[in-house]
């Protein structure tokens, strides 16, 4: 299933992400694709806001992984693999510890190298610039899993309200 949404501003991207966060539960994995500056970290900020995380959200470009407490026994992992060049480097960061644990919601920027190694359902969100309006983005939600298809159907319903 594929679902496209146009966002015309940073604030709108945050609102879309807040709405999407309603459907995230422990054990979920979200892969975020797009060029530098396309809105991936802005989207993560919106998810964090929607989940009630009050911490300052920064891209983990240099730290690779940031961890945020959602609730007593739930956490969000925000990973950025832009600076990593191999699957071994990514695995050595310890991402598998979080990916397969139902305690964590895992958001991964620049997941291309890892994607083929993930042995669970995930959703991909790709952020693309609109040629005619550089401030606008198309967010493409893509799932090949029934689990995520059901979540996307419900997400589409609330965005149409």
C-alpha cells in the first residue's frame, strides 16, 4: 500500500507526524528516506511531540542513536545512519537490540544499507521536494506488510477528517 501526502510547511509536516504517532506502538520500525533537509528530522520531531516527549529533538548525525523515554516502559530510538558506510558499522551500533524489542519504537534516517537485513515488518516514508515549490514536500508512506497497511488505512481516515 502506498499513500502520498503533500506538506506545504514545516508546521504541517509536524502535524502530519503527530497524527501518525497515534498509530505507533512498541516494536514498530519506521524507515525515513529523502535528501538532506527534506524533512526527516522535522517529521521525527512531530512524532515525538505526538508521543508526549518533551526533550529537545536533534538529528543524531554524529551520535548515530538518540534514545527518548515515552512512558515508564516504552522508549523511542532515533537513528541516523548517514555517516555509516557498511552493514557491519550499523550492526555494531547495536540497532538490532532495539529493532526486535517490543519496548522500542525505532525511527531510522538513511536506512538504505540496513533495509535488506531487517527481518520484521516496517513502514517506509520518503520525503521528496516538489519541483514547482521548494518549500513543499511529498511524503510517501509505503508498506508491503498487512500490519502497516491496516495502520495506514486508519491514518488516512483521520487525515481526511
